[in-house]
C-alpha cells in the first residue's frame, strides 16, 4: 500500500539498523559468547550432576500425550504399541502401554499429532489431528475394535477438558492470534482474553488474578527461556519514551501463547503470578510463506472525545507494519527452518501548547538566562490580561503539532535438526532494533531519541534414552540494550512545576539513561514415566547482569516567568536547584531453581499433581562494590563492597493438585489445588539503588540564602551552591525476603459437545512484597511534625517486604476451539482484591501506621467480562453455491471487553502531588456520587454524570482531628469500560497453496468514550493556564490517552487495513 511521503521517509534503508548501535552489536554479542562459553563449561558438570541425582526440572516448550487403550466394551488392552507422529515433521515416538492399558508419551514438541495403536487381535486404530499445546498433558483414549479395516478418529478442533492437571490458565491458539483484532500487533494485548485478566487501564493497574502484570509478579518467556526486562518482573520491555511494541517476537512468528496463572506445575517458577510463554513457529516438511502489510492513518479514525470538546483536530498518525515469514525443510524429515521479519514505521503527531516569553521579556531578562530561552519560539497568540483586556507584554501562547516517529525492525530465524531417532537439536535467534524520536516540548531542540535493541537466543538438545525417559537441555541469552535519551540540549532542565505548569520548560527531557541488561540461562529437564507416575526433574539457572548509567542532569525549578518578589526566570532566581546522576554501574546476581514434579495417575479417573520447588538467589552486588546500604539507627552507610542484605534461603514451594474425572467419561472434571510460589529476585531492583552511593543534590533558595550562602545561585549552576543540601537514603532490610504467593483453586469443567464450560474459585495471597519503587517504600523520616530520624537527611525510604495482598474470585470460562467454522472464548470474573500497597508516586497517609492503607487494591475490578470469537461465514451454503471467489473465504472475528470501574483514592488535594496529601473526613449520610456542585465553567451538576460530575465534594471535609482523615484508601470508584473490536477479512484462493487475504479491523467500532479515573483531590492546587487541571470527580482524559491514545485499548474508533499473501 502506498501511504505517501511519510511512509517513504520511514522506509529508507537507513532505518533498517540504527547506526549508533551498529558498531556495538558485534562487541556485545562477542562478550555474550565469551560469557556463554565460560558458563557452559561450568554448567556442563552441574547438568551431569543434576541429571543423575534427579534434583529438579525447568521450563520447556513441550507437552505430553497420555491415555488408556481399551476395547469396545471398555476392557483395557494391555501392552498395546502406541506410536505418535508429528504431522508437520514426521517425527515419531513409540511406547508400549502397560498392563492396565495406560500409555504416556512425554516431552513432545508442540504441534499436530497422529496417535496410532496396534495390538494382536485388534484392528489398527488412529486418532488424527490432535493439537498438543505447550505444557499440556493431553488425554487421548484409544478404543480398539477386533481385527478388520483400520479405523481413524479425527479430533481436529476438539475442546478438551483437562482430566490430568489442576493448572488454571489458557492457551491462546493460532486462530486467536491471527484472527482477533489487535491494535498495534503487540501479542501482550491478547492477555485481555484470558480468565482473570484486566488490561484496559494504564500500566500500573493492569493485572492477572489481581497481581500486577506490567510491573509486578508476572514472568515473560519465549520458548520457555527468559525474555523479561531483567530489572523488573512483568510484561514491560521498554523504558521511558521508547514506543516499540513488537520488541520480543513478531505475532506472525508465534504458534501459540501459553499462560499459566494459578496452581501450575513445580516445573514453572520465579513468578508470583502468571507465566506468559509464547511458543514460536517451526518449519515443517512443506514450504510455507507469507507477506503482509497493516496500515493505519488518522484519516480513517474518529477524533478523541476531549479533542473534540476543546476544538482540537485529530493528531497526525500513520502506521505501517509489514513483513513476512518463510519456512520449510532443508532436508526432508531431518532439518527444518523458519524465518520471520516485521518492520514498523510510525509517524505520530503531538499537539504542543505552551506559554512562551515575548520579545519584551527577552529584552528585559538578565543576560544569564538568555541561553535558557533561546530555543523557545515567540508567541503566536497573545494572552489577554483580564483586568484590562490588553495583551500580556511578557508572555503569550505558542501551539504546534510536532511529529515523532518510530522505526522498529524485528527478525528471527529458527533451525530444527532431527539428528537421530533419539537425538534432536534446535536453535533460535531473535533480534529487535528500534529508534523512537519523541517531541516533548515546543523548543526547537526538544525532540528526544530512544533506542532499544533486544536479542534472544536459545539452543536446545533433546535426547530420548528410551520410550520412558527423555532429557531436554537448553541454554539461552536474553540481552537488551537501551538508551532513553533526553534530547540534544546541554542546558539544565527548566521547570515550572511549582508555578504555572503551562509555561514551556526549555532544556532536555527528564532522565538520560543507558541500560544494558543480560540473562544467561541454563535449563535441564528429565522426564521419566514409571508405571502410573509421570515424573520430571531438573534445574533452572539464571545469571543476571545489569548495567545502568544516569547521565548527570541539573534541574532549575522556577515559580514563574516574572513575579513581583523576583523569584522568577526573568531575574535568574530559581526556587529549587538540584543535580542528579550516576556513572555506569554494573549490578549482578544469580537465580537457582530446582524442582521435582510427579503427575500420578492414582486411578483411571483420578490424577494427582505433586511437586516441590526450591528457589534461591544470590545477593545483589555491584562490580566495584558501589551498592551500599543505610543504617537508620546509626545514620551511616555501609562500607563499599559490603553485602547489603542476607540470603533468603528458605524458599521451598510445595505444589499439590488433583483432577477427578467424576463420571469416567472424560466430560466432567473437578480440579483443585494449592501451591506456594516465589518471585524472581533481580539485581538491585529496588527503585534507585544508586542513591546511597551517588545521592541527588537538592537545595531550595531559602536554605541557601540563610543557612549556606556558598557559591552562586541560579544559572549556570555552581556546584558549591548544592553542597549544603540534604540528601535522601534507602535503608534496605538486612533480612530481605523473596516475595511469596500462595495460590489455591477449585473448579468444575464440563464438555457440552459444542463447547467446554469451566466454573471455579481462584484465589491467591501474596506476602513479602518488595517495596521496589513501583510499590512505594515507607518514608521513615517523614511525619506531620517533621523529620523524626534526623534533619540532616531528607527522605529515608525503608526497602522491605511489609506489604501484602489477597485476591478471591469466581471465574467462568466457556470455550470452543475452531471447529465447524466457529470458535469462541468467553470469560466472566467476579473478584475482590485487597492490599496495603501504596502505588507509584504516592505516599502513606500516616507513616507511623502503614496498616491503615489496607483497602481494595488499585487493581481491584469487581466485574470483568471478555469475549473473543471467530466465524468462517459459509456463504456458499447460504446461497446454494455461487462463484467461489465471491462466496468462499469470509471470516468475522471480534474481541469484546467490559468491566466496572477502578478504585479512586480521595485526598484533600489533587494535582501532581495529590498522592502525597492526606485523606479527608467522611460526612455521614451524604451520597458521595450525588454531585450538585457548580463547576468552574458555570455548569451545575444534577447528580452523577460523565465525565464531569462523578463525585460529590459535600460528602467530605478536611480532617477535623489531627492531620489525617478517617476516609479509607481507594474509597470511591471510577467509570467502567466497554469496547467492541471487530475484524472482517476475505481470503481468496488461487491454488491449493496460494491465497490473498484482504482485511479490515475496526477498534472501538461504536466510538464509545471510555473515560479514565477522575481526580480524587478535593482541592486543586496546581495551576495550568493552558490545560486546566482536573477538579474533584472530573475525568479529563480517556483510557486511550493513558495508554498512548492511538494504539491499544480505550481510544476513539480506529480503522486498520491489511493485506496478506500466503504461499
């Protein structure tokens, strides 16, 4: 598709690999190889030890097929020969059923299989087209007839109940990946379609079973190998202003996505909640390929609700996502390959409006500040003084739409080698390279560059000792390198945060960060079938390496452009000056996981899942010892190189589950279980680990003037002026623990023939949650009356494990895999999540009583519904034939999401620092949602209405007894969310192997405005002359604005066109 000059500009060859990273790739990867060689030497001995001592097992991307061979009367057929064949590669595995007719084929690659059973006196019986998902123990009972013509049973598209495990989760199948409408083609958006998942909010509120999924307790793998960001547990893989979305694997290279959420096998660990594991495609004996392009443009979209209300036009937007796959055999039945490429070229406009100084201001300002404002444009619109109606001589309005862009290139190559009947090898390499250019201000130099390169590598070897014992070994590297730039400006950051926030902030963007993260991982899994036990042992070892540099940056906080008291930019008198930054620091630690899992078929109708996992991590360290602790008793810092806390070595996680086939027909199953799970400890992952060694220097004008007086005040920044500022510190609990989750569940599954229904109770309790910055640590040097520890320090944060959370839910799932033209997956969750967690950029109301924060969690959603479905429209049947090119190949697919509102915390003040103000008192008997206030624009509320009249300020008053009110945390609720997405496509076949698909996706087809949470601040101290801040009970953005506005969920109606050629 031709998208005009914007796309031409982004499709140029210079975009394929970012120049600034080109030279570093070989160095980085050579370093990785050297580490890998040393590591493999060390773990080779360990792997032999683990193999023969049968310690534990680790994640793999395989599954198992098990069942019972019987005759037509239900009597078992002993010692039958069972052969399973991968239909794509023709790989065969043969086992012998035991005396009770049971067979179990373990460690099978995911794919589509044929099961064939043969026994003396019986005809050969085959089950065809059984699709095996990763981690699945698929049950396939074989019923044999007496000798005669061989029989075949086809189970394609069958939606099976799980008669073998207690695991709560979902497998997102190939049809759901390829057919569902996904805005931006980020596979993590499909998490919205799994039970217990809420993704329709900003990144801090997204969750799975009440546990935060973006920054929290989730683990992301690719083919069973680590693919996280290394400095956090969660789905996020970007930093700062970087907008890349594909960044791990292209959706076109994914075969399926395994999501295990609750009560999963001891084989999986290092996560408090969900483990998300996309499985990549492999080559087969047939050549296959595809070429595709997805296209979006603002001309096809509706405008945002608030843009319309303000009279602003739609923002410029153009998005092209293009690429292709090619796969097939190198040597038939032996060597197979799969290759993928996806490119992203995006242009996105941002309307920037700010107050800028006039020419008269520039002429009257002290010469020292002229470099600070030299890059700011002159006003295009005057500001009228209310008293006189005349233009303000010193300030005016400037407005411009600036266009940022994203270049993202993703590629992968996978090679599978069936060495012998017993031995097979696989290797996969993924690379993602992106460059984001983001305008952040009206200045001529205010565009920031952000680069990200992600590389994922896996090498694995599977060996079959005999029909009952298989070993899977793998080594992987997860390497990502990020530069979240602050733009080209060498000036300090100038801010008016404490004044009129509508004034343009010249200088760089906040934070100029370099990060290089790497994980070197070794997995080994031994699967052993012994009678009615299917046992796994193995290990998961991860060497975590993380380097981080924060380029030194000065910040000048002014109260205004010009003020009567001269504390302004015109006179070069900032209210606060600060300097932050740290050199390139190199953090490291290691994770060791060991487990044993026994899936025991106690009875033909009862399976027990018994497991034990042990996880332990080394203490985080810095290469030069520059990771220090702070003692709040002695008010001193630990020595350089001293260990910051003790090892938590008590992380034993038992798992127990059962699956009971109630009637013995494989149709109705009761499943339940309990388990303990431990989070993964990452290197120095508590917020700002560098602060104790490299503190931020900050001082206000009053302190400098009356208590210090050293150096010069203002710009340029004199380091001597910062010398007498107080510093903050992080006191890390010496007995820091690993976060722990207890999961339990009980559910009933029933196969109705046309779909499978599951109804269950799913719960968890998480304790020892790390206050890592996303979870705010307690400030033990802040009280209403001052600094209780010492006035020589500013904030002192206690890094520990004191928060906890709890989640209880009723979950209902009704699912049908694609069969007879129809698939659907419906989920309803009623849930309640509670915790005492204080979220990002907020504070405890009363640091002396953190228990008073216990309430509904920020992620608490009482009712959540999602539905995704696809239908192959049989026009040829409806219209009794017709031209094949016209009536065949039509499909419609949809995703529908609906939920109730998120909690809103009520505070005495709103605005930027509203999360740090206390809560009010409740006025008894007053409905907090029945608003009748008069808004600043003169509108009078007449009860609850969206978006402006959601809360009643008369229901609250300022605290009457002391500084803290009696209102609980997260007391009220914001608006709900509903979105209906649809895709319609037509596939026209030219031959058996060649086809063209034309497609349209419509996101939010009914253009429903989904409002974000309203302000919970009773008063609004912030000042912004350009965009007035929200007042109490008012939403001023949509959910889509919170998520970037033009991609993902919650935006206005958007249309995407695409074409795909398959061959």
